[in-house]
C-alpha cells in the first residue's frame, strides 16, 4: 500500500457513518453478553470474555453522544451489533458499534481536516461517493475514556 493511501474500517453509530484507521483495529467480533459493572458510567457497556481475555466494552454512541436526543443504539437489537477490538498497550478495549460496513482504501488526500475537532477524536472527514465518513482516532477516544474514569481505574486486570 502506498504511503499516501489509508485503509479505514467503516461502521455506523446510529445513523452516523464513522471510521477508524485499520492499523488501530485488532479485530471485529459480534456482540456477546457483557457483564455489567456496578456504578460504571453509562458509556461502559461492561466486560466480556474474548478467548480468555477480559475486554472492556465501550458504547461509542453513549460516549460520543451520537444518538440525536434518543438513543438509536440502545433501540437496536444488541445481538446484531459489532465490537471493534482496538490495539492498545496493556488494555483490552472494544468499541460497541451498530454495524461494521467494511474497509475502504482511499488516498490520504481524500481525508479533509475536520472543521470541528471534538477533543482531537475526529481526525478528518472522508467524502466517499455520496457519504461523509467521520474518521476518528482510537487512541484519542481511549484518552477521553481515561480522563473520564481515571487512569488507575482503566487498567488491564492482572492475571
């Protein structure tokens, strides 16, 4: 892949088409039951067991407030959703999204600078056919979570 080209994993959060660079994604899995955590913020869906690893599942619709006044994500069948497992050192985190669309390969020049940065989470806007894709930085999302719940609380469980 040429250096001037990027691969973006695209997905829906409610009605919003979003994307994360493929290099930040480890894998995509179907939603599984999560163990709810007491007194956790509303954006923490819970914990799930993924092949022996404990994964903290974050509901991106809740965290990013992408539900337009009513929570579209909560209304959809949870079992039809996907979890995007992201690569993070020392943490196992999954982003709960409504639907993973696929991977698109685009020239870097097609991704325009975001007019509104939203804490640096949105790194750009991709125009693809008739759609706009909000390209996000998974590391900045995780930083936002750490700021919200605290660095110490957001650490990988010790084996």
